[in-house]
C-alpha cells in the first residue's frame, strides 16, 4: 500500500466559540512550514450562532518563537455544502475578512512554503480575530503537504 505524503496536526482542537475564546485574537500552534511544500489549514465549522466574521491572518517568523511575526499572503476557498468548493482566492498580507455564514462549512487556507522561505521565514500560525460576536463550534487542522521528513515524524509543532 502506498501512503499519501502529508502530515496532519490538530492545530486548534474543536471548541465552542473557537474564533474568540474570551475575546480578541486566537492563534493555532506554530507550524514548521519549512518541513514541506506548504501548509494547508482546514477550518471546520459546526453550528454557527449567526454570520460570524473573522479576520484571518497568517503570521510567519524565522524562529520557532512567536516573539517577532510578520503577516504573509495566502490563498483561501470555502465549502458551504458537502463537497462544493469555491474558487481559490489570493489574500492580502494584512489578512482577509471571512464570514462563516453557514453551519457545517469549511475553509481551506493554503500557505506556500517557497513563498515564505523566500521572505526569510520558516514557521507559521493561523490567527483569527472575531469581528462579529457569534459563537461557532469549530476546530482547525494543519496539514503539511509533501513533508521533507519521514511521514512518521513525531511533531512539527513548536
């Protein structure tokens, strides 16, 4: 059997009010984007209390710590039904306002490792900042695509 070449990380375990958690920004774990071709974040939303809006940014750094971060561009798309995805859209470095309009929807956020490494970064995290106060039951997976290390690595987290 040939196994697919990716490494899955539970970057933000599913919780109620996932994008706020007490107000303000909420960040995933720090991921070593240099460990593969890129990082695909999947935001999996369950029940939404309304049209929750979140500013999504990808923060990058050259070290494993998050002391000095810069925002970097990414691509995103939404799935509002079982397997119907929208078109990939480029985001600005400052982040993009995504509206979680439907319960049981998903978003994909793609960060290309070659683009951030070219700017001198290796590590990334996804940061959400809720701008509309609606509870959303959600979690975030991070998938390192084509990891440069064996797929059995113990962790690509900080």
